[in-house]
């Protein structure tokens, strides 16, 4: 006996992983994809394939959209708004916070119970202990879909604002990409003297593990806004330190593209008399006014 009926719209790498996990954990799954050939492996594994998106929606009490982008969500779902009414629509397509809010508003206009989601995992992690999925929007929708969603990974409800899951997703990914940018910069510097990337990866991993707890100390400083005088490393110290790193990079024939924007911000602080402020006060310059 199945645990429930779920339809998955979109069978890219992530959609396929979601469909497989739901099927494996006892849900009657129906799959739909614009390219029908992608449904064949799922059918062979025990899922049902829908010939049309309407047929897929009709087959599931919960409909999970794992499409390409915001435009594809509306291109595919607007024509079937009537069929979605009375269903729980969970959209885990990657979109911006405002795009998520726009889809939630569209769903509300059509009487569709809507939950927005963000997947903090790669396809191979779905259903594994490290998978983390964020949701926001209709709390009742989260309550209904939660048993199914928890088979995919840790399910965290962020709040009624449909953009909150996407916002946290984008914020965490921003930190990730800038961290990896720093790693690539380190690799670029060290390979100029023949050090393999694998060796630098080991060094960076150990260094970051030691230094990352410092974020816990920066957080209350940012929340308080009491930057000056600096309780830690001030602008006057950090500017020349960063300038030295940039100079060393250039000496090795490596561009400092990831570091120069931060140096520019520190220069702006110094030029406005804030040399004695903590360097993390650059966060106040990030707000677009």
C-alpha cells in the first residue's frame, strides 16, 4: 500500500533524484517531462508516466515542480492552474526570493495551495543524511507535504513569506561560491611553484576548519553595529594585509579579481575616517541604496 500519491514535474538530474527517492520510500509516483524519453527509466523502476502535464497533476495529491527556472514554472503551470486547484504544489525550482513571492501570489489568485522550496544538496545527496531542504509559504501545505518531503532530506520550514527559503538558499550559496573562489585563488598561487591542487586543497581545508568559528564572534559585532573602536582586527591593519596578498598574487602572475572588491571597500572606509573601525564593518557598504 502506497504512502500517498506524488507527481513530479521535470526530470533533470534533481527531478529524477526526487522521483526515485519518493518511489523508493513507498509513494505512488507519477512523472512528467517535456522530453518524454526521460520518463522511461522511471517507468521501468515502477513509476507511472504521464503523457501530459494535466494528466500528471490529476494523478497526484502533492505536485512537486523541479523545472528549469522561474519562466518555465509559469510557462508550464499557468495553462493548468485550474487542475492545480485543490492540490498541494511544492515548487523546488531554483528562483530568486521575489520570483518565489510572485509565484506564490499567482497561486493564491488561483486557489492553489503553494509551498516554495530550495534544495541545499546535489542530486546524489537526496535521501542521504546531509541533504537539507528549505521551505516557505503556506504552512498548511508544509504540514500536508512534510512526510513526503522528509524522505528527501531534512525539511526546514522558514516561515509564511514564500521568498524566505530562496533568500536563505541564495545567501548560503553566496558564501559558498566566494569561499570556493578563495580556494581557487590559493590553488592558482601555489601551482605557480608546482604545488598540486590536491595539496593546496588539504591545506585550505585545514585552515578554514580552524578559522571558520571566528564567524560566531563576528555575528554579535555585526548585530550590534559597535564597530569603532574595533574589538578585533581594524581597517588600518586589514588594508595593508590585504594589499600584501594582492601584491603577492600579482608577483606570481595571478589576478586578484576575488580580493580587489574587498580592498576597494576597505579603502572607502579609510578615506572616510574609519580606519579604527573593525574591518567587518564593510558589511554596511553592501546595502544598495
